[in-house]
C-alpha cells in the first residue's frame, strides 16, 4: 500500500516510502541540549549526518519562546507554547501540564498500551512522582530515569538496556553535555571542547542507533527518530534573543519519513510577540515535535492537529500538504537576515559566478527578477537588494552554477 | 652513612670513658617559669654552657675543686653560686634569677622592660639551637596584636600567612606550599580537620596565642623532630608549670570597623607550686569574641579560551567568631631523678557567618538571571589533646623521656537551619531565589569579530574594559554595573524573584591521633659529644563525610514562592558596601531576609517544600561521594643523632631519621545498575607502605665573639594527603569543570635542603643575620590530566568532562627547584641618650625563587603558592612604663593555581594543555598590612593595652593573569581593641 504521505516541493518530487500497514509505529526522540546549528554543520558528525541524509530535516527551525531548557523542552514535549504550558523558567513554577500534558500522556488516550520511557541528565525534567527533584507531572512516562550527573555515557547505556524491551514504544533521551561544554567554554564552532562534545554525542547516538536496529522485531517496527536541540547558544550562555540562540535544527528519520530539507523564515520574534501566523504555519518550530510524534503514533481517529480538547499549537510534518522547498542536494545554502527590510545575503558552499534570481509573491506571481550584485567570491556570499517590494512573504529562486535554490523570505519595513 | 654512625658510636664511647670528672646540673627559672638561654659559666675558666628550652643546664668535664658558677641573662641580675670541691655529680636544683632593676622607679614600683626580656630569650634560643630556628616567647607574642599563633609566627622571617576573613589560618615557610610545613604541639604533629582544606596543615586560628609558652620555628630539621616538613616546622610548647604563684588576667573590648560591631577578649593564667616544690601546675584559658564583616565581590570568568564574564557576585559577610582555648599542665617531681607531667590543651572556634549574595548570571548555568542567596552557617572547629610523660635521669647527664599523647581535631557545622545540634541535615545553609531576565550589556560580535547587533550576533560576551576587543566597551573592574530588562511577563512570576531551592552542604571531618608514643634517650655526659636517640609511634585515623540536603518546591504545589512575600529588608551596609571602591552599588543592593525568616524558612513552609535527602538521586551525587573518605595511618619512626663540639668554635649535629608509614584510605565507588534503575556504592580501599630515610647534618662555626655561621644539609619529605591517594570515585568540581581522581600509587615528595646562615649578635640586644637556602624537590604532588576513565578499582567511570577533557589525577611532578635569600635584623637603640634608647626595630626580608617542572607545560613554572618577596618591619618604642609598636607585613603577588585547561586532540585522543603562559593562572595579589599596638603600665599590677589591626585596609585579592582582572576582592577594614591586663 502506498504511503499517504506526499510532499509538494518547488524544486523536486520526493522520496516516498513503502510501508507495511501492520508495522508498529514507535518514536525515539533524542534531545541534545544546547547544540547551535552552525556548530552542528561544521562538526564531524557522521551519525547525525547519516540520519539527515535519508531523513527530513531543517536548519531553519525557529525558537519562539524563552531560550532556556525548561520552557524549550516543555514546548517540544507538549506541543504548545509557553502561554499554555506556562513554563517560563527552569523552576517550572506555575507549570500547567494538567491541561497541556506531555505527548506520551496524550498518545495514551488513543493507545493506552503504549510503553513510554524517558532517560535524562537534567533532573528538573524528571517526573515529580519520582521524588528526585523533577517538576514535570502528567507526563505519561512509564519510567523516567534521571542518570543525573553521571554523564551521557549512562544515557546511552540505559537506552541500550531499554532497547531490549520489545514492548517499548516511545523513548525520549536527553543528552546534556554539549550544553555543559558550551557554558564552560563557549557555544561556538570555534571552541574545540564544544565541538568535541558534539562529536562525542554523535558517537553516543551511533550506539543508540545500533541498539535500535538490533531489536529482535525491528523489521516489523516503524520507528520515527526525532533528533533536535532545545535552543542554541552564544558566548557562554543562552536564554537570549539572538539568532544563534533561536535558530535551531531538527531531524526526523525513519521508514515513514521522506528525504527532504525544510526551510523557512523566522515567523516572529522572541516570546511569541509579533508572530506572523502565515509564516508560523509554514516554518518548522519547537511545538511541531510533539505533534509530529503524535501524528506518527496515532491513526486518523486521533488527529493531534484537529483535536480541540488537546488544543495543540504545533503541526505535523508528516502531513500531506506540509511542504518542503527544495530537495536535499548536498549544498549548504542560507539566506539571512530573514526577515529583513529588503537586503538579504545568501551564503552558498560555493559560488561560481553572478547569480540570477527571481522573486515570487504568495500567489506565485513573479514580482522581481535580476542578477545579484557582485558576489564576494572568497566568502561565497551573494547580496540581494529587494527593497521596494511591499512587506510580506515571498519566495526567492536563485540559479547558480546550473543549480536552482529556493527560499521563503519575509520583508518587513 | 652506616660507617659514619658506627664511627660516632666509637667516638662517644671513648669520650664516655675519659670523662670521669665533676658534672654540675640544674634548672634556671625566673618567677614565671623556666628560662632558656641563660649563660652558665665557671669563673676564671673558659667553660660555659647555656640553659635549654626547659631551663636545664649541665656542665661537665670540670676538674677544679672549688669554683664559682655564674648565671647571667639579659634583663636579670647576675647570680653566682659557689660550689665546694668534689667529684662526681652535683645537682644545684632550681636557681631563680631575679629580674633586673633597671633603675626606673615610678611610684615605688620597678618596671622591667618585658620587650627586651622576651626578645632576648628568643634571641638566645635562636642562637643556641643546633638547627636554624626562630623563637617567639609568650611575652613577645603577648605584645603583638596577634590573637592566634599563626599570626604570631608571621613575624618570623620567611613566614607567609594564608588568611581567612582577615585572620591568619595557615602558615607557609619561605612561601613554600602550606602543606609542606609541619605544625607540632609539644613535638607532636597535630591532626588536621578543616572545612575546606584537605591537607595535613592545621588550621591555626583555633589556637589562641596565650596558651603557648614558646613557639619555635625551625627551618632546618634535626633528626629528633618529625621529618615530614619540607618547608619547615613550627613547634608550639604549651605553658610550663610555674615555679612560683602566678596570676594574670586581661580583659579587652574594641570594635571592628567593617562590622561596626564590638570585639572582646579575655584571658587568665594561674599557676602555683607546692611548698615542697614537688608539685607545680599552670592553667589558663583565653576567649576572643569578635564581630567581623567583609565586603567582597567576585567575578567568574567562565571561559578558558577568553576572559568573558559569566557572573558577578556581591557578597556581604557578617559574622561572629568565638575562639575559646584552655590548657592545663601539672608536674610532679618527687626527686631530681624523676619527673612526671601531664599536659592538656583544648582549642576551638565557632564562626557564626551570615552571607548575603547577589549573583548576576550573564551566562552561568541555565540562563540569564539574578540570584539572591541568604546564607547562614556556623563553622565549628574543636581541637583537644594532651600528653602524659615521665622523665628519668638515672644520672644527671642521662635522660630518659617517655610520653604518651592523644589528639583530636574535628570540624562540623553548627545548628543551622535546624535547632537540634545533632541534626545531621545541618550544614552550610543556602536559601536561594532567582529571577530570569535579559541582560542588555553584552558585546555582540559578528563572524569577523566586528561589533554588531543582537539579532545577527555570532558571538556574545560580557567583558571587562581591558579584555574588550572593541574600544569603549566594557566596565572597569572596580565598577561593574550590570544592566538588564525583565522578561516579558508570560506568567506573573517572571518579574519577581522566586524560590528555586534551599540546601545545606553537610560536612563532618575528623582526624584523631589516638595514640602517640615517644621514647627518647639522651646522654650529655661529655661536653664534646652528646647523643640522642629515640623512637616514635603514631596511630592516626580520620574521615571526611560530605553531602547535600535539598529542599525544593513541592511539585504538587505549582504556585511560585515569591521573594517579596517574606518581607525582605534593606541590607544594612555598615557604612557602605565596598566603600573602598566608592560604594559603586549604593542604592542597587537587593533586600534580604531577617535572620529568623532565613533560619525558619524550611520549617515554616511545611508541605510547600519537599525534602530530598542526600542519596543516590541527589544532584552531583558523585561529587559528594568522591569527596568523602576515611583513612588510617600508622607511622613508626626512629632516629639517632649526635652533637659534636669539635672545637670551641665548631660544632655539628649529625644523624639520621627514618619513618615508616603504613596508610590505608577507604572510599566508595558508584555503580550504576541500569537494569533496575538504581545506583549503589561499593566500598573500596587501598593501602601503601613507604619508607623515608632522612639523613641530616647541621653545623655551626663560631666566627667571632658574637657571630656564627650555620649550615645544614638535610633531607625531608611530605606525605601525600589522604584525598590525593584515595581510591574510588573522583571528586567532581562543577565550578571548574574538573574531575579529580586520587592516585593510589602516589609517592611522597622528597627534598634535599641546603641552608646557610650567618648570624651576628650586637650588644646582646641585637641580631643581624643573612642566609640562603636551596631545595631540590622530587615528586611534588599536583593534578595532571589522566586519559583513563576507569576509576581506581577498575570500575568504569562513565563521567567524562564535556568536550573530551577527561579527568585529572594527582601526579608526581618530576622536580622542583627552590632557592632563596633571607635577612633579619633585630635591634634596640639602647646606646642612645635619653628616651631615644627605648627605640628599636625588627626587620626581616626574604626572597625566594622557584621553578617547577610539570609535564603539561613546556616551560618551567614558578612553584604555586610561593611569594617571591616577603618582608616584615616593626618599629617600637619600649620604655618601662609605655610601649608602642607599629608592625608592617608585606607580601609580593604570587602564583596560586595553574590553569591546566586541556582540550582533547581528536587525532591522538591526548589532552593538550591550552595555556602555556600564565595569563589564565590564578594569583594572589600584593598585600601590605599595618598593625599597631601599645601598652601603658599605669600601676604595678595593671596595664592598659590598645591595638589596631589592618590599618591599611588592604584587600585580599585573587586575580586571573593580571591585577586588573580580579576574581575575588575582599575588604576587612580595621579592627581595634582596648584591653586591661592584670598581673599578680
């Protein structure tokens, strides 16, 4: 039977997977605390890259809340923003998990037999009923293990133990040491210990993936692997408003997942103020994680996006109609600042000559075309001046070296 | 070496046979007690000797039939004793010297210049010692504004003090690390138990000055004293039983200007002797109660790759310290042959400390925030011990001494926050509130290092002005003003400080030497050759248990606990917080809670808080397990030494000491059971035996009537601290992101020491000396990187420091070289006319150079904790009725700790130390302190004393690389005290 998943793309058609209907849907969500996206791009991470190479991924996920761990993980695991779950600090005061529980709790409403486990290294995220200092409640975990300060190696060991359990349906792993390394010496691709920590966690994930693939019934299971970070970082911290803290990444990988990159402009600024709702619908954000996981786990009778009682903010990227701008083509290509008042810079892995570009409005009508101003060959950057266009959402298509790239842009004047 | 000893044996035996002549012995006392350094001479001959520390003397080899024996001592009337001709032995018993009447008569009362007397005693002891030794007598120490013995010994050349809240705590000789030195009471090395320090160095602030009769600081060793003293050895002789009824007491009161609160002290000393003169005793006690306060700010530099600030802490400390010490000594002397004594000493300090902390966290931990911490703790140290001894003199020149001693030193926290003294949850109690916010004072840089806006920043830093890459950005270190805006209030708590947690860091540390046995045998039969031999056994046991008790908001009650609901009050800044810097935070200090609110907070909240007892789920559990350990150690030592007076002007002391150490350290490994989701402890232990063979030679050449030259070549060692050789889990330090393993194979450090000293005595009231020293130290212990992640029992330690720096381990450094020069001048202008003759000065200076080879740095390093230039200068006016003294103490900045931050090389997996220069190393800043003291003896029995400490109000500064990048800056302000002293 053909998968119901179908992706629209401006650039290309997509991989679509063959699936056996009886395959059991399962989710493994790996959270790496504080992994800045440009550092991930530069680090030598063969395992994460391999997940990315066959999966659906984005380097353009935007954090719309407080870039601290408590609010961030809460948004990802509940599928709602801070104005609903009310976690705005790392003390979890006022947390409203009663009305907006963790996604395993919601999933169990439809699939009560699910077995859900989390293994973490940061104890405020533990379930309060464990009595280990955690503040999360109504989480739906069957087991919550805080391996505390014993290091990420223990997360992996505990995960491998869990893998032996045939009943396991949802596993959340939290690796904290990239964040610790960032706080210690800097969240930056230029900091060796930070980069070493990223490369270290990559190895851990490799072990976890091996464990997953070694499951006795793996062939009959449909695992959705979600890999993301809660926030970026800058200098020696995070919690602030810079793009390097808010601009995050995530990867979804598995038999049900197409191979594509999602890009998108920043739907709004810090703490949900000034959010463009149209952009929010089209760009990957934190709350999408829980909704995507639920969408994978549950059948159409329990649609997480339409359940009014659940009142979730996120969207599923496994849905028909969710769109992806261009196929993964092995090129690194970014546009910034986005939104902007009209002046954009595009960064390529390499630029061969001047680039031709065309700009489309939301209706798909071309509103501008031309050649980009003199590229700075040494930095592989091309500058575009789109000032004069009305503010709004546009798509820019750039041709260079025989390839075509598209990005969504917001012009705000 | 064996041959030498054998030769000496033969020599001694030969002399014993030939010396069948008159031997005269006795003890010289003044009205207070034994008098060391009294010149005992036989008139019309060149024979002479001086009394030892206990006032004893022995003249042998006399052949004349009738003689006059003369006893002379500065400040005392000369006494002459006539003896009738006889051969054999003659014991003169106790000879009492009368204090000299100087001719100053006021109201019919004779005043003796105590200053001269005390210092003269000390000078004589210094002169007569076979080793290089400095002595401070009680009477000298009482003149100084030094309340504890550490502060008193800092007056000695080359002594450097490590202070805590402005008071001396640890001493270091010639700037060598403080745990290279040994501190002994009555010859026994004391057990150490300290809140923080895990070394064998004792916290001197528990011992009040006036329990001590003499403090002898030896910079070279002789075989009869304990040999684990590379830096030097300080011996505190507690008060001797008196030889006549004595009663002294004093009371004082004053003010600490930082605390703006009172200071008080009192002491008494009472002693008596029975009519038969067979029984004598002394007892004394001293208390010192002082309010203290410090204004402190600390800057945390989070990165090891740049000097970006992560946190500013403003700390307002206030506290009350109470020191109480007492001692007792009794002696029974049924005959000249037998003497029995019992001595006991007790010292203790309680420090009731309040600390209010404001922490501006730019990027520490989980986000940008301000934390307020109300901290209260009572640090309680208790030391006690004593000895019982027998001295048997079968013949006057032969002495057999045996003693048994026992000591205990303990640290624990007092009854905070729970009233029950035995409540194991009491500890260093912190009540913490936090508010998340956005700082607006960052420097934003783009990828090319150019300043940019927040949105497009590639890097974000908070720098001091000196470290800013951009002109005009950054605060000066004396005035850092954080600016911030509140988070958009999503929920009401976000503009307020809310409760995060309360916790106590628990700590119980105890070390006991239950049994110390010592047997000494000496024979001073011949004037030319003496020998002394002995055995010592010491049993030691100790433990350190630390933990963390936590109280958190009960997750069942999601409502925040808001700071302002508990009635915080404006902080009493005691005349301005950091007024030395111009009160930069005036009006910006946050309010803090009343004491009762803090102490009762946990109990008053009831179910709103949930208690997380210390256990396997405690955050940083490994750190506490890795920092807890227990140990036992047995030491058996033996020595032989001989004094040879080869010619009247050349003598030497040679001998050997050997110490066998048998040590066992016990600690736990943490094991994770990932199947059952549990964590448990496995006890581990490791043991080690090692020998120290320590040959020693001290010699003295009399180069003139009043001058001598000394030299010494000695070997000494330093035992590893117990935490350094512990098995089990590593101690994890989350502040520095370190994991430090003990090393069960650690070797003790050994040193060859060479010392020379020229001393010239001027007019009996002055001393000038010049000296030099050199030490070659092998196996100095420091921490270095360890690539293995298995702990000492092979149990894999899964913790790896983020970024691939794995762990540190205590290691032996290949070698260190230390060399230095010392000069000392002590002088009284008593040749000047009129009142000028009462002026005097003492001055000393030492310069030390050092280099240390460690594997992780290419170049040789200065030895950490080593101050190059150290100087003391005291000027005094010492008239019979009135004395005044100004004392200055100077210390160069010195390297305190090396930054050996390392990054794992991805190619080789080996750690690479990033900083080869000193720009990230920690230094202790330059110190100059000035104290003043005065005494006015307004009647025969009463005198008025006044003292003022820290007149320069020099801050204690720790900095990173350069003084403009301070880490810790602490001001203590001036402390002043006025007192009344009574002497019977």
